[in-house]
């Protein structure tokens, strides 16, 4: 077996017996040598680090293979950012739910869309497996007890307020994707009534059923425990972890493997500054556990990473408000078709326009939106003419007027020759006019997409390209299906699918 690390460089912390290791500070992620310990506090087959959708799916995958599994979660219970989400799970290729709703889809069309929409630099091996196994993975979720209603959501919110089970969530029917692949709704949403966003929604229900499945398989859970370091043997094989609970360090032996599923690094400003400085200071989506520690622990033993500067950038307004409006930059010019996936709009605002955007609309657009569709937004400026609105917003003289004149002229004929917005969203803007000023990076919400480089079975690759024996990862700890381009549901989709695969791979190692 190839030795990936020089044992002479491995930290060998003093060890005084069971649970009494004197480790370095919280910032230290250097690995520990197994030879440093006379015994372990706990021994199991597979250790899973993190209790979100990827971690619980990994625990299920491992336990279903007949091995002992210990899941370590730093908070007081399972769920993480997954439980806070709307529960959209991006699946397709002809799932049972799609067929029940009369939707035709194929792995080939799904693959064509994802290769284009998640780039640049998508992982084709993962996308191919994701598309080919998507329908079967949906069946697995149903076997885990997750309910889905055979109906399509037709509203304008990124997260449906209804209990409908299927929706468009990635701009598949918008330019340019609709011309590259046959559009199909692929976001599968667990059926739940009386939702409370970010508290009790589809993600919460998904995690309830996954957790129940894991427990039925005998997965052991421990909470309020933060994994501090990896333990490796003289050949570089990962064979355990050190976890801190209530101020005391405990050693856990993993006879078969360790699976890292501890989220991204959006809540670590130091890591953001090093890899994605454009995200520093923006509102973050996720939990404080998304601090990148798992990524750093793996890097400390030579793990490779991908796309560390990539991120989702959610634009803080719903389709019902954005799509019939125009979104302009600090120069009063349009820069994207407003019916795009709102995350693509957000990325265009942050990366292309320096975080500066304004939503310009008229009274009819505003009146057509409900209070829930406005997300608390209020007009910054209102005016009888575009010239007055332009002046009030301190935009270059004549710029917004030219933009609106061109847009209105073509919208009256139901076309958008500049950015190709769909006809159903096109109508000339009429007085009175209004705008919401989101310049200076207001209204943008982010989480990271980059992470550990892994195989389709979750094996963490060393910077040399070879798998690090005994180490696996899934979810936002890795660079997954969304390389740079994101679409709602891809985190829960690839987290559950590749988490399950990673757990199984660790179990049969």
C-alpha cells in the first residue's frame, strides 16, 4: 500500500488513557497517529461525521450493508441545513413521480441539462451516475417513508407553500437551457401541509424519515460532539477520529472507514477570505456548523479540493416579482433574462455586476404579487416617468430610459430579442413605475459549493489523484453535482445519493 504521509510528521499528542488525551487548540486539524493511543474509547466499523441529509444517508447506506455505524453530530440533533431547507430534491430521468404527473423525461435529457447548467467544470462521471440512478434513488426515498404528492406546483415561489410534489427549480424552461435540453420539472418535494419556511418544511420532513430509517437499522448517534482530527496508521489509512464532547476529547476507532459529511465553509470567514473572498460579508445560508473543519482535516492528510471559489448566490426576490420586471445594473442596463433561475440571477449580480442590481417594475406587476411573494421587500423609489425614476435612483441620465424603451418596444410584440425572456412574462412597463434598489450587495444570500475531490463512491482523492484509503465524503463537504452553476434541489439530491453510496463503499471496504 502506498504511504501518503510521512508518519514522522504526524502529531502524536500525549495520551493518558481513556478519554484523557490532551489535544491542541480548536484550530488544529493535523492528523494523529494511531500509535499514539494505547486503546480507543469506542470502536465501530464506520464513523459518519455530520447529521444532515448526506450524513444520515451515508449511515443508512453503511448500516444496510450489515456493519456497525456511529454517526457524530456537533449540534443537539439530526438535520442541519437540510432540515432548514424547503426540501426540494433534484431528481429526474423518468421518476415514478414524474410519470404519475404525466411528465416525460430521460437520463439523457437530464444529463444534457446538468452538464450545461452546473458548469463550468462539471464532474461528468458524477452527473452521469446521478442521471442514470436518479429514478431508482427516488424509489429509495419512498422506501425510506418519504411521501410525495403526484401534482405539479405552478406558483411563483422558489419553495412551494402548497403540498405539491413536483416543480421546475433550475430554470430548465428558460433561456438558454430550454434550447439545449428538453425542459422537465425535476424538483421533488416531500408532501407536507402547514409549512413554516426554514422551520418545518419539506427538508424537515425528509430528515424525519431518513433519521427514522437510520435508527431502525441500528445506527448509533452521538450529539454535541465535534470531530477535531482524523486518526491514521503508518500506511496512511484513515482508521478513526478524535471527537470533543463537553470539553473532553474521545477517540473512536473506525475499522472500515470514516465518512465526512459536515457541510461547507460559508461560516468560516478565514476560509472564505482564502478561497472565495467575494462571499465575505454576505448573508449566509446554512448553519454555524458549516465552518469547513472537515475539509481542512482531510486537506491536512493531503486531500485534493475542487471549485473552492464556487457558490450559490440566491437573489432575494421571488419569480413572481422578478420575472415580469426588468433587473438592471448600476448603469441602468439589463444583463440577464429575468425568468432565469433566481440563483443564476444572483450569480450574475455578484460575479458580473459587482453585487449591484435594481428591480424595475410597474404598478400592475406589484399588484399581481402576494405579500408572501415580496419577501418583505418594498419599493425604494416610485415615479410617474422613467426619467424621474432614473433621477431619483441616481442612474446615468438616459440609460434607464433607453433600456425601458427598447424592452417595451419588443415586449409589446411578445418578444425579447436581447435576453430571450419567455413570452408569458413579457408586457410593456407602464406608469406609475417603481424600483427596489439592491445595490451594494443587498439581497444576496450565499453558501459554498466547493469542497473535497471525491469519486462517485465518495472516496476522497489525494492531491496525487489516488483515493486516500479509509476516507470518504459527501454533500457540501465535497464538490458535487453543482460545480459552479447551482439549481435548487441539487444539494439534497446529490447529498442523499452520494452520501448513500459513500456509506456503502466504506462498509464493504
